[in-house]
C-alpha cells in the first residue's frame, strides 16, 4: 500500500533510562533549532526543565527530568478543526537532520511516537482504510465507534527488540456557529482515520552504544512509515 497523505497532530522522541553525562545536561531546545525557546519552566526540586516555543507549523517542546528527555512537536492553534502540524513527508525530512544532534543524548531506551490523521470524505471511507490497515479484523456494515490497540513485538538487526504499539480509530468533527440567535451545528462534518503509535526499544533489550543512537532513530522512523503504509501487520 502506497504512502498516504497523513498529517501530523503530535510527534514525540523519547529517551529513557538516561545517563547523567554532560551531553545530556547541555542538550536543549536550542540544540535542535539554533535559537532560544520562547518560555522556560523549571522545577528544580524535582529536576524538571521544560523549554518550548513556536516552530514551523506548530509548537516544539523539550522536556527534561531525571533519567528522561522528551522532544515533542505538536499542532498549534489554527483555523481548521482538524489538527495539522504539517505532512509526514515534510516534517520527517526535517527530523532526519536532527538525528546526529539527538545522538548526543545517552540513553538505554528510545521511543518514537505520535498521533496522525488521514482525512477522508466519510466514515465509510475511513472504515475501508481500517479494513486495509487491519486485515485480521472483520468489519461489518453496521459497525461504528471502532477502536483497536495492538502491539507487535519485533526484532531489529541492530540487536534490540522493538515494541510497535498502534491504536486505530476513525473520528468525526462537527463544527458549530455561535451567534446572537444561539448555537447552530454546521451541516458538514470532517472525517479522518486516526493513528496513534508508539514504537520503542524493549525494556530488557541490550543497551545501545551512544554512537548508534542516530541509527536507532532511523530504524524507529522507518518502522513508523511501514505502519502508516501497511497497517498493524
């Protein structure tokens, strides 16, 4: 199945079981953007530091705490009711330039996750896609409110095990108008297939050498693209 026009609501890199090296302490928002964050929040007693600001079509956050760092890109405020921080193709291309910069983070576990939306014309079209993405599920014509979570455990040729967690559903967004006459619902609705994924190295996998971090991120990215194109298989 060819790559479809998925659009991004949220993307997240996670680095877990981190070492306390100087590289981890120095890494921050400006390590990725070459600029300063708009806001910085610290809870020194808890060892938490959050840096954030506008970036591209959305919002970029770098959150650090003891043993963990998260880099989160999410859709910002916009006119469209369907969140859209950019297309997968465009944002992934930029993220690939980050892998060496993210490679300075020393961690034993890695995760790449997000929430993606695939606009469709109707709920029926959405279920047609779900039928292709989930060939092991039998869909019937009177089904609605479908939601499925599945975790596929796989082996990487880099020597670690991977969890490929994905959650599948369809959504319908209805818009309303507020006026002096009251609240009225727009006749047209917006529909989409929703994919939430979290692809991570298994907890009991062998530690990855710091020099291999970029390769691990490339591997997790490739696995996410496979899920988008082929489903939870």
